[in-house]
């Protein structure tokens, strides 16, 4: 309809332009034929000039209309391809939307779920002192070494989000699994739950329930060699995934400075030494210790800085009570952890703890929370430990980690054969082959000091390739 109207308007203007040209030509011929007439008066000449002026003005107006008409026509011709290209883009977008709708992951309640994780391949070698294990956390007696390759540390994860609830809170959650369960034989690798959380997040506060690291020990070293077991577990890193319910509140002093406070209840993993151990009573462990106990934890963190420079300093406290042989033993732990990046290529991360009966929070292979020699002869063991990691990032594709940690239990409280100190240290490097492909090599050594029998050593070497998705 718009094109037809433009055509009719153009034809009408052409007719008026033709009439004006004919009128101008007739007037010129009349002037030429009448110019020599002797009877012409000055008044007639003035009228002719006035008429010519009017004709010239009309001709200018018609010319302007013709130019305007041409511009409108050009605009109309240019609009058609634009409209066509817009329709094409809309068609492509609809096609892509249909493809996404066919391939997207969606929960039964129609809330989005994101698949994440990594396929991790490890080739490793352990010197003597490994006890035949793939990734020992303490050096063990015997000349047995171990080596091989595995994909058991592959991690599968789901990140999910739900609706908004009262107060503007957003429901979020995550689930992480690996294949570290089972015997580890080719047909004995089973899926194992690592962590699982559900949280309600508001602007400056959140509430979380699930299974995660202890509230007072959220950080850990970076490694692709030890993923199934947290790096430096048993050597300063309090690691164990335990049930918990925690509340977090953020306080912002400025745009880049603030405080984060966390408090929650945790379910401890009460660990007793094996019945054959000299610091455990005879009989099954179920006869003298409850398998789990409630505990309370709190942590306060101060932070300052942004992307290029940032400092985080936190302190935490844990308290629970273990029931052993009818007696109550306190588990009291103070913690301190930090993250410092004063220069973008350099980072320093670590943690420190001190307390008694720390085994319920996870101490790797050092399960020496208490010494139980019989009824009335149960004593909590004091422990001191910590770890640190220095990270150097010369480029976005390459970075190096240097780490060390140890746990030192009070020797005077331990019997012969117990672990007095467990020290581990090492280094690794990461290289990003592609945006989602990482290669890493790690070398580390574990030195375990046994009371009355000296130190044992284990060297561990690992080459890893990870595909992130």
C-alpha cells in the first residue's frame, strides 16, 4: 500500500512539473513574438515580468518536490532489504532457540540445571612408603611402591537454581561426584558423593544446608594430582566433607571492603583408631565411640580489594563433644586462614589451626583425636598444624604452585608407634592448552615421623590432563 501511494504521488508531481515547463515555454515564445511590438506599454511589460517571477518560483518549488520524491523512493527501496534481513535474523534466532530447547537440561520442575565438572586423567608413580596406595596422605612402612594411570578422579557436577522465595531470596545449589568409591579395580570403581548443597541467597545474607568442608577450613591448595582427597590432608589441611547448616551475613564498609560472618551446626565424623592400634582399647570401635556428633562452628572474615589486589583474613572456632567409653571429650579448635594478592601475578594462600581432638574434622590418615587405654583413661590429644601455598602466574596460560604443610601432635600424649608429625611439601605447574584443557605436573614428598621408630618417606609424581566442561 505504501509503494502504491508513492507511485501515485510521483505521477501527480510529474504532471505538475510538465505543465509548468509548458507554461514557461509558451510564455517565452509569446515574449519573443511580442517583444518588437511598438504598441506595448510600460504597464504591460511590468505584468509580464511579474508573471515570469511567479513561474520561476513555481518551477523551483516543483524541482524541490521532485528531489524530495526521489529521496522518499530511495528510502523505500533501502527499507525492503533491511526488513528482509531483519526477518532473516529473526528466523535464525528462532531456529537457534528451537535447537536449545531440544538440547537443554531441565529439571522435572522446569528449573534450569547446568552440567559441569572435568574429565581427569592421571598417570602417577609412588616410591616406597606408599603402602600400595595411589595417593597416600602419610608415609607407610614397607618397600612397596605403586604406579599406574587412572580416571577415577574425574568429577561430575550439577549446578541448579530455583525460584525466588519470600524476601527476594534465590534458591541455588550444587552437587559434585567422582568415581573414587569401590575397590579401584577396573570393575570396582563406583560413583561417590563429594559435596552437595542447597542455599537461599539474599542480597547480603544466605542460608545453606548440605555436605561441604568444615566452616572453619574452606580453603585448600590447588592440585590435579590429589582431587579425590584434598591436597595436604593430614599435613595441616583440615579436610573432610561433613553435613552442615550455616548462615552467612555480609557487611560492606565500602565498595571493596567488608566483613563476612558465618555460623552453623555441623555433623562431625568421630574417628577412633583401629582396635589393633596401641592407643585404642580392645574390641570394635562401635563399642566405645559414637560415629557422629553435633558441633558448632563460626568464622569471621575481613576482606579488602578487587581483581588486581585483594586481601582476605579470617578466624574460626569449632566446638563439639566426643563420647568415648562413657566419657565426654571436648573437641575445641581455633583456626586462622588467609588469601593475599598484593601483585596480580603473585598470590599467597594458607591456613593454621590449634586445638585438641581435631580428628572429627578430618586429618587425613592421622586419626589421633584421643588416646583411650580403658575406662577412665581417655585423653584428648593436642594438635598444631597448618599449610601455605605460593602461586606465581607469569601468564594467563601458565602458573606455578609451591606448597607445604604439616600436622604436629603432642608427643607426650601419644604411645609408641603413633604419628608424632606429618610433613608434606611439593610443587606443581599448570599449563592451559586450550580454554578448557589443562595439563599439570606435580612432585611432592611426605615425611611421617613415628614415635619410637623414626621417619618414613614417600615421593609422589603425577602427570595430569583435565578437560573442563
